[in-house]
């Protein structure tokens, strides 16, 4: 439907437009339902969640919701790590590093494609503005790159299987994005072009933005906007898309065919949704006439599909592929983690008993001795675990050696000695008739 058709189909009354302009702190949904309701009457929004008492430091909804999304994602991720064979303790450093890398990467990506907003009057870079993320300006693809780069390096150092870890990271990203996108709601940003759908939103900020950027939007995207009409809540579309994707990937996690498959599915799923949602937005980052996010999203979808097909084919041909969670390395790492958890649980229990005994005036000597012995008990169990692993390794190596010897023996041809030379049995069969023929010729000569 063209912009002209939209205007003819539905319009916002002058009275409503005046109300919207007079209430810049409210967000309205002019076409939602019949009669008055809370959405049509406007929702009061404040970017500031609260101000720290005794200071001027403000906590914004945007930052809080991003942090909340990361927190929920981390809780989910640590609970799922053992499912893919990852030791949660070993992964902690990689996760923390990944979060830092994600924030830095997301900011740098955004700044690189909007440098014009971060230059001073003399043409130099405004470094203070660049590092100020409190006003928004984070790009998800930069966050992905930063998280995988930093987290991946740490995972390698900690001897973790990166592809297995990424199978948990994918759903975690979807959780963080589904929650974090609501920060755009409080900032009244990440919206799209005009719509007359019931959930089309409108505020003094959308009116101002569309009016100020009318020509730029038309030039970049070819879309003519009307600041007197509601706009698509693109943040809501993406949040719902991510939530659906999280549910689907969470259900598929235990059925993956190879390590890294779930993460590739995340890349494809998010890219597919972002490709179409980005096409609605009016605040896209551009490279020439191309929407950067739309280009990257499309490339991600194609890459994910191709890689999944290639790796599935390789796994099918290999026949004996093992997920990381089924390997001896994973079992050893998780075995150490379980022992460590048991020891910590015992320590906590003993410390409580000692505390209770002291409160009752009882002797704590035996309890304290038992507490001191826990460290040596832990070391003993770790040594036993490694001894068991070494025995399994030696047995596996011995079986492999025996198989190689047997195959060598089976493939070795029986050798037969003829005229002092060792030749194969088949060659001997060929050689014997020739000698018989020579002997017969010599006998004939003698007879003659």
C-alpha cells in the first residue's frame, strides 16, 4: 500500500495530533481497538529508570534491560552447558570475556557506520561521545563478532570445545536480544515506516524524527514517510521473533547432529527475521545505498544454510562422528567439575556444623580436622579420575595397535621360496608351470 493509500485509508485526527504534540513523554497507539483504552490514551514513558540517591547518576531503562537480558541469558547458559559437555567453571572466563567483547564490538560496529555523528567541529573524533553508550548506539552484529572473538580466544586457552560452547551461546543471544530490545521501547527508537495496523505507534518523538529526516529517508530507502501517521514498532517484531527462535532452538539442542549446528541455526534464524524487519526501519545504517544490517542478515542466512548442509553431509559420510559431550575429554572435564562441586558442598556443610557447634559450646576439633582433609580428598579423587582415564586411553591405544597388526597380517600375502627367493604364493603358481615346461624340454633333448 502506498503512502497516499495509507492516508486515504486512515488518518489521525487533528485533535489527536495536538494531544500527542502536547505530551512528549507519552507513546500512543491511535488505531488500537474501538473506543478509549490505555494504548489509545497514551503510555507515559521515562527513559530514566531511577536516579541513585544522593547523586545525579541516572540508571536508564535501556541499560537496565540489556543487563537483565544478559543476566537471564547467563543463568540459562550455565544450566545448559553440561548438556553439550562443557564444564561451567571452565566456561566462566570465556563468558565474562564474551560479554565484554560483545559490548565493545557492538559499540565499535555502530560508530564505524555512523562516524558523522561522532566528529567534532574541527573534523576530529569525539572520543567522549564514542565511549558514551548510555544514550544507545549498539549494533547486534558487532556484538556477535566481539563476543565470539574474545570469548573464543579464552575458550581456546581454557581447552574448551568452542563449537559446543556456541550451541549454548546461540539461544543465549536470542534471550538477550528479546529482552534488550525493549530498551528501544523506552527510548522510542528502532521504529519503522508508516503503518495503519492496530499496533502502529506514535509519539512526539516519531513525529519529530520523521519530519527532520523526511528527505534522507526518501533518498536512502525510496520510502516516503508521513510524520502524521503511526509507525511500525520494529523492536517489538524483533523481540517476538527472537523469543520464538529461542523456544525452537532450546527444544532442538539435544537433537543436534554436530557441534555448532544450533549456533548456525541461530545465525540463520536471526538473519532471516532481521532481513525483513530491517527493510521496515527508517534509522538503518547505510553503506552507500545498501542497508548494512540487511546485507549482513542475508549473507548470514545463506552462510548458515550452506554450512549446515555441508557439515551434516560430512557427519553422515564419517559415520562415527561423536558430539563433544560423548568424548573422553568432555567426560574428564565434567568429572572434575562434579568432584569440585561435591567438595564445595561438603565444605559448606562442615562450616555450618562448626558454626552451630561453636554456638552450642561444643568441641569443633574433629569437624575442623575433617574440613582440613577435604583438600587432600579432592586431590586424591582427581588423581583417581586421571588414572582411570589413562587406563582407558592405554586400553584404547592397545586395541588400535592390535587392529592395525591384524589388518597388516590379513593383508600380507603368503610367501613361497623358489630357487632361494621369497615370492608371493600367486607368483609361485605362475612360476611353477614355467619350470615344468623347461624340465620337459630338457627331458626331450635327452631322449633325442
